[in-house]
C-alpha cells in the first residue's frame, strides 16, 4: 500500500522491556553537524545526541547539562562555567574543557551558522580541565540562555575525521556522522529516508523514559503520514495538517496533542537589492510605502480562518506573547485593500510591478497553502508575483545566495527572548561582528544597531523593556518584515505514547514513554 514507508519503518528485534518509537515529520534535518544548520529540525534531532553546557527543562527554564554550575565573573566581565566530570562521548572519549574551547572556536567560526550566538564573547579561557570562563565585551545577563542549543563536540574526533570546521555547502564527516555525549547515539543515517537513534548506555543522566530505539522518517506528503499513523505504522507525526486534526482526534487509537509554538511566520523583503530578480531595474521594496501596502493587502484573519482553520493567532511583532521582552499593545495593520492600492500609487507604482515570491513547501505548517493565499492577495493589489515553492533543502541555499525578492520565513527565538530576532533578523548583516546572519533581505537601521548592544548588557528589566519596545515599534513602522501569525503545534500520537510538547517544537526522546 505504501511500500517506501513500510520498508523504512520495519522494526528490528528489541531486547525485552525496550520500547521503539516510530515517528515522522515533514522536514529532514539537512545535516548532523550542530554548527552547520541553525534550524529547529536540526536542533530537535541533535538535541537527543549532542549536549550543551546548559539545556532547557520541561518548563523551558535553563538547567545544568554538561556544566553543573555557572556564575557571573566580577562586575559583568563574563561567566564562569563548572563542567560535569566523568562524562564520555559516544566514542569513549572523555569530555573536558579542551572540548569546550574547541566547540567554541568551531561554533563561532566564519563557516558556522551559529556564529552570531557568540558576538558578545571577547575571549574564552580554560581555567582548568573542568572550568571555563567566557569573557564578554559588556555585561550579558542572558548569555546562559543564549547558548541552550550550543552543542559540545569532541576535539579529537573532529580532528581525526577532518571536521574541525563545519561545511554546510560541501559537507564533511560530521554531516552524516555524530559523536555526542547525549542519551542517544546515531546508528543509521540515510538523508531523506530515515535516521535511527539508539539509547547510549554510558549516558551520565537519569531523566530518561523507556524509548531505547527511535526511527525517524521524513514524510513530506501529509496524507501519507496521517494514513501511517491511523494504520499503526507510525507512533507519532508532526505536524498533523490542520484540515485533518479533527479526523485524527476522533479516530480510534490515536489522539491530537495541541499547543502554541514560539515561532512567528513572516514575510521578508529584499531591502538591499539594487534590482529585483523577477523585475526590471530598481527595487520598489526599498520604499516603505510599498512595504506598508503589502502589509495592508494581506488578509491575515482570512488566512487563519480558511488555511489554518482557526488554529493560529495573528501577531504584530517578531516574537509571540509569552516571550521575554514581548511588547504589549502593538497591533498589526488592518486588512485594507483600497488603502494598500492608494499607498502603492503614492509610491509611484499604480500599475504594480513584477517580483519573485519564494516559499518552502515542507518546512512550516501549511506553508505552501499560506503562500498560495498570499500570492492571490498580492495579485489583487495589482502586483505580479512570480510565485515559486520548493523543498526546504533547496530553500535555504536559495535565500543565502540572494536568489529571491519577497520570501516566507518562520522564526523561533532560541533564547525565548525578544533580543534573539533582533540579533539575527534586524541587525545589519556583519560577518565580522557575527550579526544578522539570517537577515537575508539585508535590512539595516542605525537605531536598532545602536540599541542591540545596550539591550544585551542592560540588567534593569524596565530599562531593557523600553529599548525592546522601541525596536518593536521601529520594525512595525518601517515594515522591516510583515509578521503574520504564531504557528500552532499539532502532533498526532498513538494511544499509549507519552510526550512532552515544548513550544520550540523539539522532540525530546528521553522524556517519552511508549506503552508495550
């Protein structure tokens, strides 16, 4: 019936008392290298294999991992981390401060997709084998939160396999192989087909359920994944398409687990482009009135009602409610097609113009359907979008190569703080300062650049919030992006499967139990 899926999910014999989890998602992580892909699918999978100095608990608070304690140094000069002793990598190598120094050098390198995490760091000092100091250019009260997804690699393993630096374009040994300290190790990796994780008996921790083997299969076709869940071939799928959620929830033997993800879906513009990919000379999107017209022409309530089936909430800023630093009282522009047409005419484009609109079709919930609706709304405005969708494996390289005009982007703040998207999405791109690494449109605002280091170093919450509010207002007025909605979480699970659904949409295998 579904031969490719059935073959991919055949269960191997398990020891008595062991439990296997068979699960699927639409996106396959594009790498096993924790520094080569700064995206939720990568961190969700690798968070079971690699570990950081700190991690997030069930309530998303920061807790010890490979560091047992941390404390500020002096009057805000940096942070000292005390490392956990007796930890071994999956290959048997001992974890020490040398690996922390190496992992910092690797993760902060120009080749790394995570380099901007370390923009505030001036120096990392190995005090002894189990103590490391991170010196910062200014007081940085959120630094421990900012490195929750930073994963430690063994320096010797990387050197022996020619993986001293990440390589997202050509790949290297770490692209297909892993050697972490986490509760699971990778025993099979077939990109696009399946990945097998098995429990690591030498793990130092104790907080682990009964899943000893997990088989992950990327399944882009929603109907296929739903059918596999209902037939018992899969134990968990994420996401369940919104149009199928009620059917799955009322079916025997399965249930839907719902939540709100910390991910804002938005549209980006080619701010720094001299011309448009699909247009003539000049770049109309450099005029704020054109960007404002786009924001007014997109009927977000209609998208949420028809495409998202009422499962998402509109948003006016780059973080959702509940994130630290969220600005109260902001409202996104109301749908106003005639007002949008007037703005377009005022900017000198009464007859519209042609441009490319690019979107992924397997990354976000209903992403292709959302973009199809946006494409039609922009056409009603009088614009001429050259609409194209593609798998996310091709989408990220397309954006990084500046082969785009308008584009769809989803952003979940890894720190659960409003500073995070400012650093990645609003800061003027600067490789030397490791800022704006996901600012594909090249947006630049001198005031935001001025505020960011002050936000990062301010310890007074009231003063800090005032600066975050100012940035949120600038983004809204300037239409740097068009925030659309906060994405929902909709998982389908087999009865007897116990899960913890985190707002970052990470699947933590050690918290799971599967009934026999």
